[in-house]
C-alpha cells in the first residue's frame, strides 16, 4: 500500500470518528503517534468481524457440500469402472 493511500484511509477513519490520534509529546521522536479505535470504531470492527465470519461459514458449508458431491460422483464413476 502506498503512503498516500494509507494517509487517505487513516484520514477517512478519523473523519468518520472510528479512530482517534494522539501524539506523544514527551517522546524524542516527534513523529510517533498512537491511533486508537474509538468506541464507534470498536463497534464497527466487531460488526465487520461478524460479517466476515458469516461469509467464511457460508464458504465452508459450500465447500463441504461440493466435496461431498465430488466424493459421491467419484464413487459412482469408480463403480461404473471408469
């Protein structure tokens, strides 16, 4: 990911209020920042995680059915002598 793209995404998260930024004034490195999820950001991340997990469960179930279909099909071909 390019630096410009990363900055664009971080600014969008800040604008939406999903992330807040705090710099460490006592640090000798003035470029050190902490990016923290806000409560809204945590809720959004949790929702995205739930959606991702539901998608992965659907993919798993579809693969399981496909594997079973292929197993039955291959057994049928084997019995036919192919």
